C-alpha cells in the first residue's frame, strides 16, 4: 500500500500488531521507532505518521496532517451488477482512478443472485475501495450504491453533463473526444458512464438509455471484460475532461 489509511477515530488509539497495516509497517516497510511513513485520513487530508513505539501487542503512532483534499471530479459509473469477483476488481480500480460515485444496478440480463453476495451484505466492498485509494496515494473514496434498477439509478443522476453508455452491438461511435463533445451538449462538467451486465444490454434498456439522453459508444472491435472496459472508459473520460492532476 502506497498510503496507509486510517479512519479518524482510529488515530486516537494504538494500532494492534495483528492489523494488516501494522504488519505492513513493521514487516514490509521495516519501520523502526522514530521512523515516519505516508498516512491519510479516509476522505480527509494526507500527512505523515510516526512510529513512536513498538509494543508486544500494539504500535503507538503519532500523526501530522496537511490540508483537506479537493472534492473528486464529477465522474460516475452505472454498472449492471456483475459477478462478485468482477465487482471487487471494479471497486478497487475505479477508486484508484478517482471515480466519484458508482451505482451497481440490477440489469435485465444480469444474474439476480449476485446481489446476495457477502461482498455487499458484510461491507466487504468498502475494503476494496480503501485498497484502490491507498494504491493511488489518495484518501478520497467513491460513493457506492446498490439495489436499484436501471430506471431508478438513472433518476438519481445529475440533470446536466455528459451521458455515455458502452455497447458492443448497436453503438456506431467510438468513445473518444468527439463522443464527449456530442454528449456534452447539455451544460455541466458531470460525466456518467453506463455499462451493462456481463451479458450486455437488453433492447428495453437500450431504449431507456436513449430516451434518457445517453449516447451509445464502443471501445473498438475487441470484446473486453467489464473491469477492463471500466478502466479504459474512465481513463478516456478523465483525459477528455482534463482531469489528470
């Protein structure tokens, strides 16, 4: 992990030696008392941590913090609920890339049982966000929502900005600068990228997307895994909007 993240309440107490972050500090980074490391408060500032003392069962840490971070750029994803192992990859990579919000919706061609995975019921999903943010040396986590259908998820979107839906079958326009220009006819910096389930969109979902102002776009002739398409599409969106800082 490039940045060791802490919840604000955790910084007031010693870190148990069994905590993966403690193991990383002592066994991977090989920090000794008096050494510093890069730390961050979840959704707060970055700063420096100091390893004050190594006890038998805990580490005593001290922190100094910098300025609060800026808000994430208004980039969000709508994703047909994929199999849990795919969702784990998407959560981590999207957090690393700076996506502000993700909504996983129940799609017509998706497998309904995926919604019952322990990934969602136990809160495991948040651990993957933390891993992605730490990899990116960032503290900011995306907002994540589940449990709605496509129509309801679209209803929660900003009314302005760019709406693009990836589609392998009926899209005639490539996801490039021209697509972002055409979809940006409505004013606003927001970008929404919609991806169907691993089996794609149904005809009714395509009709709904078009009716709600989405332009169907593609990433070329290669058929990509959903997690790969997410990384490619988000990277193109950030480049088109100049969100590379």
